[in-house]
C-alpha cells in the first residue's frame, strides 16, 4: 500500500488516501532497521518466582522476575516478544499495550494514564498474573 501511494506521488497524484490494517511496524529506537527474526521464548536463566506473565499472541508465559527486570517492557524483550517503545518511561505512549486480564503497578505514575484496558509496558510491573495482548 505504501508503495502504491509513493508511486502515485511520483506520477504527480497528490490527493491519495489509504487505510492500513494489521499490526504496526516495531518502533525501537537504535534497533529498528536491523529486522531480527523473533522467536518468542521464556527468558534465559533462572525463572522468577513472581506472578505469571503471559504474552498471549506470542504464546509465551513465564513467572515475573522482578529482581532482574524493571518493567514489563524489559521482560518482553528478554522473551524476544516484539514490542513498540520510544521513551522507555511511559510518557510517549508508544508502548501502550492492551491487557486481556490482570493488573499492574507503575514504577512512576504516568503523566497521562493509558487507555482503559491497557498498560504502558515501559513503566509498569505485574501485581498478580497478567495476560498481555502481544
């Protein structure tokens, strides 16, 4: 779709509208462009003894290891679950992720809360079992 829009603009057609459906591309500053192939898995090393964290679309569940990870974003990265982030502090909301179930606590309260039914991965930790739609 993006190539069609670009081709139209090259032909001088500037009033082109489109709508894309599907998952957005990853936003990971300093990493985007490398395009690694992700094979989600439980994190390497000793598993934690905290609440179970499930990444439902990736098919990965593992107990939270709060002593090793500062946020659910860091935990997702350790599991090679594809994520989106930019500021790593919850300010920009790029890491906003829907939850299927469970609750989190914020390391730093967000300036603007995430949408209902969502969390800001880069600044939260689970308080019990949590299922994330990713």
